[in-house]
């Protein structure tokens, strides 16, 4: 990944995790907790593609696994967000621009349901049966509902920031200046007025010398 992608993704993931742990988790809403970290991964994946989405998802999930008050096995949520980020990146628009909000909302709904199911499935494999006691149906409904309500305020902003970092106007100006320097140096080295003028001056000097030599020869012949 590029440096600007790594810096932006790291900052957004850390901010999303802090808000989710310190604010959203303390609202004590019924069912699931609004997953701001998931929405951040989705917004970045829709700009960076499947490879970038998988890398961002793995890093974000691993950070969430290690950050307190995590009470599950490390790597569990990293696997979930890695898969979700990869799949979300597959539907990245080719032009980079979204024609409507329907597509992202469908992606958010599928990601909310899929991440909940995958998280519960991985938990069942490692012996965590908390989802059964809470009720998987309630978790699926509330997770999809909260994420859909939160998505219009998060995903478009994340995508806008990611696109702006991808454009990198400073790098574009630097490359434009470098191209201008190359063009100017090539223009001068290829020869314009200066080189042509020097060639003309050289030809004139040579012609004058030739005339003087001919005149000297003619005078010598006449003297003889």
C-alpha cells in the first residue's frame, strides 16, 4: 500500500475504534453495538479495492482484538474484517464515483449481516457461545439496522477522504514540475535559437576564412 493510504487508514481506524469503544459501546442499545469500525473498513475498501480492503480490514480487526475491553480470542475479528474488506473491495466502482446510494447501502447491509454471522461462526468454532444466549436473530436485525442508520453519515465521508488522498495534489504538482524541467532541458538540448545561431555564426566564420584564402591565392598568382 502507498504511504498516504497507510497513514489515512491508520488515522481513520484509530479514530473509529476510539469512538466505538468510548461512545457507541456505552449507549447500551438493545442487541448489537453500532459498528463504526466496520463502516470505516467498507468506505476504504470501496476506494482502495479488494487487496487494500483486506489489508485495512485485517489491521482494523487486529487492533480491535487487542484493544480493551476485548473479551474474545485475538485474531477473531481480524479474520472477519479481512474477509468483509476483501469482498467489499470487489464491488469497487470502476470510475471511482458512485451513481447512487443504493449500492453502498446494499453493501453495508450485507456486510453487517455477514460480519455478524461470520463472527458468531468463528466463535462457535473456538467455543464462544455468547451469540446463542443473546439471540442470533436479534443480533442480525439490530446490527443491520444500526449500521444502515449510521452509514450515510460515515461511508461517504470516508470515501471522500480516501479519494482526496489518492489524488495527492502535492505529488501532482511535483510531477508536473519535473515534467516541465525535462521538457525544457530536452528543448534546450535538442537545439533552438541558440544552437542554430551558433551554427550560423560558425558557417559565416568558415565562409570568411575561405574567401580570405581564395583572395590570397589569387594575389599570389598575379604576382607571379
